[in-house]
């Protein structure tokens, strides 16, 4: 029997009801209900795309013109995380025993970028996003810039290595870890925009305002989804760090492919070449790519031969500066509007939300936890896994799960024992978090 989260008629109702919220309303009862709808739509969209079935979630979002609403809701949470959340964490009278309501707000941004990654693969989604594509380009640029910085990379490496901490400190660490995941999703979303957009305003925004090609070169150079340590290479694949066998060290990951495809689109499309300024700085940055375009890489991705030829030509010629054209360009509005509307009110909003939104009674927590338990159905979650479970120690197919955290798989008891010194801290954290949620779900029994 096929697993599903929502039926098409339910999905249509959810999509029709989607609306924008103000910064102050984040976390409210109405906001939380919409969060559940978006969570379910996201899971169903992934199921449909994975099974290559009728992608009715995408169709409804396109036909009802709700993609700009998703972009707005993602950006308003991004602003909240930057402007309100840090103040909220510093308020002396706020030390909640349970933070999963707050965590759901933080996770909301990740849910939406995940949904956008699934639907923006299609050209009609990009077209239906309309002017909000500009806001999405700005959003992706912010995330890619963050991803290219050492601070985010370090956070992604070390977020699970911590001692006994308060609930707020734990929440801050979870938020930082999620930021890495969100930024990786933004890489894919940007690539789909470069695939589909013909808008001069969007192209100009990517090339002239943000100089996205140079940001992508920086990502190729630092490769934040790959790391080396203790004589092994690990890559971030399908939501976790995985040990890569020696014979696969040079194998291109999906994220590598997304960055190269974005560069291919931005440098080789005729409209883009006319707009981009191949000045001495940009040229020197782009020519760094030649060192990465090895025979092994090009064999995996033959289209890069064209990029290789383009860079060889660029190295021996001086491109003419772009013609200055007198055109009216659209500019993104969402981020600036949200910040302008709430400027000077950040502390007041934080205090209001502590009192009215995040200080829930036990009965409210119970009701919320029960609703979340229904949203995150275990059978559905397992069907979303990209492949069969693999042993956390040797990498072979696994059938046995860690009984304490339920988050790691093993093929035999021997592998579990050998892996325990490394798994111990993570296991304890996951088990404690799961126990907290289960306690809230069953608090009435």
C-alpha cells in the first residue's frame, strides 16, 4: 500500500488556506496550524517527487499562486531568528522547561526551503513565484555567503560536541546546526533559478548586484560539505556526514553538481554573458575553476567540457565590458519591508512572545505535542529516507537499530560495540530529546 501524508483534496485545502503572517504572530496558534500544513505538504511533495508520481502539491501551489507566500513565510522566520531570537534567549525571566514549540519555529525555515527545493525543480514553479524570485535570489545569496564562511563550516563540524547545557543553549546550537542544512538547500534552489529564469531583473540581481559566480567559485574552493580528519574523508550526503571509501574520494556529490550547474548556466547562457562584467577581479576568480576541472570531474559531468573551453578562451582574451542599458529593474521587497516595519520593536516583540506565545500551559503543550506526533508519522518518515539504512560503522546494509536513540543502524552487534565510543554523545542527546517529546505527548496518561 502506498504511503501518503495527505490526500489531494486535503492538500488543496491546505494550499488554499496559506497566508502571510507578521513577525509578531510567529508561533501563535494560527501560525502553528499553518506550520503543520506546510510540514505535511513538504513530506507529501517529497514522496510524490521520489516516486515520480503526480506532483499535486506542486500543482496546487502553482495554480493558487501560493509560492510567494512560502517565500515570505521563510524570510519572516529568517528575520525573526536574526533579530528576535537572540534577544529572547537573553531575557532573564525566560527559561522554559520545554523548548519544542520554539524549535518548531526555528525549524519552519528549514521545512519551507526543503519544500521549495522539491518544487522549484520545475519551470512552472519558478514562473509562478513571480516577483518573489528576486527575494528568493537575495535569500539564497545570504545563505551561500554564510556557507562559504569558516564560521558556518566550523559550526557544522562541531555542533554535536558539547557538554551539559541549558535548554536555551541547546536550542541555539540546534538553530546553528539547522543553518548549515538550510544553506545547503539554498544551493539547490539557486541552481533551479539559474535553470529556468529569463527575467533580466533576476539575471542582473544574480550577476551584477550579488556577483553570484564569484560566490560559487568560493564554494567550489572551500567545499563546506566535505571534510578530512583522522585519515578519512567525510562528505555531507542525505542529511548527515558519511565516511567516503578511498575509491570514491573524487566522486562528485549532488551538491558539487548543483554548484557546477549554476556556474555553467550563469557563465554560458547568452543573456548572462551580456550582463556579466568580466573585469580583472572576476576573471581571476573564475580562472581558479580551471584547477578543479580535472579529467576525472569532466568524465563524470561531460557538459563541463563547454565550461572548460570557455575558461580557456577567457584566459587569453579580454572580454568587452557589458553595455550599459537603460532598463527598469524590479527590486526585492520582502526582507526590507519586514525589517522596516519592525525596526526598533525587536525587544518589545521578544517580550510579547515570551509572555503570550512561548509560555505554554501543560495542557497546551500536550495538545501541541499530540498534533506533532500525528504530523510526524514514523512510517511516513521512514518512507522519506533516500535509501536503505546502512551500518554506522562499516557501511554495509543494516537491519538493527540502536535501541536507545533509534537514530543509528548496524549490521551486527560487533559493529555497534566498536562504534559506541564515537556514537555515545550523539546517542545520549537524541535519546534525551526523544524522551522529552514522548513525555509531552503522553502527559495526560
